[in-house]
C-alpha cells in the first residue's frame, strides 16, 4: 500500500473556541415541514430583488470561501477538491465508512462514468478499497482504507478550524440558532421535493379540483 503523504497541520486560529462533542448533533426543527398548500410569506419580490440579499448568492460566496481556505490548509495533499469531497462524504456514509459506489455518486451528484475514474485514482493512491457486495455481486462497495481514515481525520481538523474562523464573533447560542435555521430550510426543501414527486407519480389526482 502506498505511503500516505506526510502532512503536518498548524492551527491558524488557536484562539477561537473549538468544536464540542455536541457539534455532531444538529438541532432539529420543531415544526415538521408539510407540502406547501397555501402561499407562504413572500420574503422576496421581483420588484425589490437584490443580489446582496439572495440566499443562493450568499451561500455560494460562503461555500467558495470555505473551500478556498480549506484548500490552502491542504496544499500538502495532492488531491483534487472532488477527491477530497468524496473521501469526507465516504467517511460519514453508513457503518464503517462504507457505501455503494452508486449511492456515493448519487449523493455527490456526479456522473457515474467520471466517478468510476475518480475512484480508480483514489484506489491507486491507497485511500479507498472496493469489493463486490456479498448480498448482490452487481453492487460495488467502497470503503476508506487505513490511510484514508487518517487523511479524513486530518480533514476534520482543517474543517473545524475553517468553520471556526468563519464563525468568529458568534456566540454558542448564535451558532446553534444558525444550524437550526439552516436545518429548517433543508427540511422545507425536502418537503417540496416529496410533494413534487407525489404530484409526478399521480398527476391526475394532483390536477383534480373540487367542484
């Protein structure tokens, strides 16, 4: 197995508070999202729309900054952003950091052919292992190797530092509130997708109007 590239991480923001064990528990929304049946509050209107208030634009800017700062701290690791994203996603996928290649590609929203080539490179670097499922030989299971586990642990250190830097000035309560609000938006998005899937599966019932 190839030797993992040695890389030493030097904290950039040692004075910032560190992630506690509770950080693994995302606050759940108190209200269960339901498919939208009435007009929601209109926070955005075409006549007053401004990009500086756009959630999409702000989230993209934040993601770009986080990715850029994490990349700077991982310069000693000869991996692309897509390869790193695959490793960290696999680290948190199922028991023993194992997932099927199809499920992993679906979660990362990447082309199956390109994803196979990406896995080839990661396996050649000794960071993942692939084997056929014992239950279904058609399914390829992907898991982190020992070197892959070590590298993703280093990535946890980097991401903790980068997230803490972006949360500079936040109180612990504000951090929890931010997580809760983001989770509520995720819940709303999942409720929309569920309603759309149900409407597509039964368009006749969806279009039926009460006389």
